[in-house]
């Protein structure tokens, strides 16, 4: 189990988490577009988050879809965190 500091240790990783929290599930191209990160960086963050067990990857041929793991309470907590900031009109 990874520490919260490791999950939120990178600004880019936080951008990826926020994009997923707002949209539910997306492919890597859409995550890259929304976060304004390059493909390589986005891919590295997604791989790290998958290893941490926070998100999961579904494959449909060559298309990779990412989303929070449904059975991981950290995913619910992260989505709730971002949601609480957006409801207050604050930027995360």
C-alpha cells in the first residue's frame, strides 16, 4: 500500500487524478489533452498509479481506458476530495 504522499507527490499525477475524478474513465489521449501533459509523461503517471493500485486499465484492442479502481477506497476518497473542491469553486 502506497502512502498518500506518494500518490500526490507530483503535480502531473494530481492533474491526471483530477481529470479521472471529473470524467470517470478516459483513454490516454483524452487524459493527455485535458491535463496538457505530453503522452510520455501521462503514460508514466498512469503506469505508476496502476502500480499503486489506485486506478485500473481496461484494454479494448489497442485502446486503453483508465478509471479509478471501484473496489479501492482510496479512489473514492480522491474523487470525493476533488469533488469537494469543485463544489466550493476552488481550484485544485
